[in-house]
């Protein structure tokens, strides 16, 4: 249920952003507010606590943000509070990101290595993936010493495992047979 709700609200905000040429601004404000809620426990508690009256929350959001954010974003927050959907905010941000990435032809990929990559290797991996997938790549780097060497690339539900660990396991299986 929460995923369907999040998707519906995120789609509505995204479409409003497209119509008002404000998608980039909304993307930034969604993430800024998410970060603010994470860092400011009192604001998060105020935002999600059901005991606080909706009208009070909406008024407080007006006071805090009316001159600082796009009106679409402020209205979005007020609707979430009014409809008691603010507890799905993080899921909505994630869904909005999905729509945004599709619109901008961006694909997320993660690369796992045994040691941190230098900037040159990161750029090369990103370039190869970008060329292969014909999209802008958002690369997330992970370090996992258990893979021993090589790399594992994950994107769009596919995994390319070129790790030393996988190769050693394959040799082990052959020897075992």
C-alpha cells in the first residue's frame, strides 16, 4: 500500500513540476527537506507526530518555508500533512527520483571493489557504462574486501561479477567435480 501511495503522490508532483518547469528545483527541495528531517529530530518529530493538529503543522510549514521553497513543494507538503500521508515521505522521494532519472535518462549503477577506486578508474567505468547503456550513469562505489580483487557491477537488476572470489569459487567447483 505505501509504495502505491508514494508512487501516486510522487507522480502527481513530478507531473506538476514538468508542467511548471520546476522538476529540477523540486528534486533538490525534496532531498533538502529529507536531509533536514534526518538531521533535525525535533522537526521530524513535529512533522510525523499524529498528536499535533494538522492545521498547526500546516501553519508551521507556511512559516518555515513559504518564502524559501517553490510553491508546488510547499503545497505538496501541506497536502501530505492534510491527507495524513507524510509518513510516506521518504518513499515518495525515492519514487520521484525514479521519474526524474527516467526523464533525465539517468541510470544508477554500483561498482564493488576490494579497494577504493581512484578517480581515473571511476571515470573510466562510468564512461564505459554510459556508452554501453546510452545513458548518464550515477555511480555508487562500494568497498568489500571479501571479493579479494576485480569488481562487481550492478545496474538495472543485472550483475556482472568479475571478482577474484567468484573466479576462485568457479575453480574450486571444477576441481571438486
